[in-house]
C-alpha cells in the first residue's frame, strides 16, 4: 500500500497548514464578534458561516474566480510575487482553510461568550492592558472550546474534496489528498487501495471527534 502513504503525507501537510490558518483567523474573528458590537456584525457572521452550508464545488468556483490567473487576487499575486495558487498544494491549503474556518470561528466565538466579563473587568481594574488580558485571562478560560473547534477544523480540512479538487486538481504526489485518492482509486477499480484509504481516513476522523468531544465546554465527566 505504498500508494497510500504519499496522499496521506500530503493530506497531513495540507490539513496542518489549513488548521494553522483557521486557528489564527478563527480565534481573532470569534473574539471580535463575541466582544464587540458594530453595524454589519450579523452579516459578517453569516458570511463567515457560509462555507458550512455552501456546496464545496461552489466555494471552489469562487476561489477559481478570485485566485485564478485572470482573477483579481490571482493576477495581483502573480504580478507582485510570482505566486500561482491553482494546481498547487498551497491552493489546496487555501481551499481547505476556507471550508474549515467556520468550525474554528463558531467554536471560538461560543467559548469567548462563555467567559465571564467580570474576570476581564477585574484585570482592567488591576491595570492590566487589553493584550495581556486576552492572553492571560480570556484565552486560558476559553482554550478548551477553541481547541475543540481547531480539532474539528483539522478533520474537516483533511477530508475536504470538492473545493480542493477544483482549485488544486488531482496531481499524484503534488495535490492528490486522501479524499481525492479514494475517488481516483474507486474510479480505477482499485478496491483494495480504496478500502485502505477509507480506513485511514475514518480512523483519523473518529480519533479527532473523540478528542474534540472531551474538550467541549461544560461537558460533565462520566463517573466510573
């Protein structure tokens, strides 16, 4: 099953980078919407949640329009930095990150909203700055919910198919992730390879879901 390890390694790389991006953006956006009120707040929340309900192929199409060679962002990246994202593993990271972002964002927002503002206010009374309050008070109290969302985002990024296929394609060893490799194996009639890839993917997702379930805020430990 040597054919399985290359897409597995690529999937871990893509999902890892995508999760890192969603963690930074999701925590920042979750904190923003949990602690501030501004015009268009509900609209921004809806836009950030949209990848959860849109078909992945639609997201892939939007990305092609934006970051393709003739797209506004893609043309700028190519002209300014020589970066071309289409049919690259970096493009797969971008697609996976966008699809997985709502999971981190929603979890982070919910976790921050569960933090009692009185703790933050007490820190302000003691003269602690806002940045220090975030890292020393708010984040430590919300970390369990945030980490649960990050784990779910990793699982979602690892299993992404539609948007990744449209943006990055299926180039063996370069952009062919596990989910795409399963599709290709089924199409080629390689049932043994498909079964092995499905088993790896399923076990990984089960492990992530179990870990995330242990971190959900408010979960009451079961008594033995």
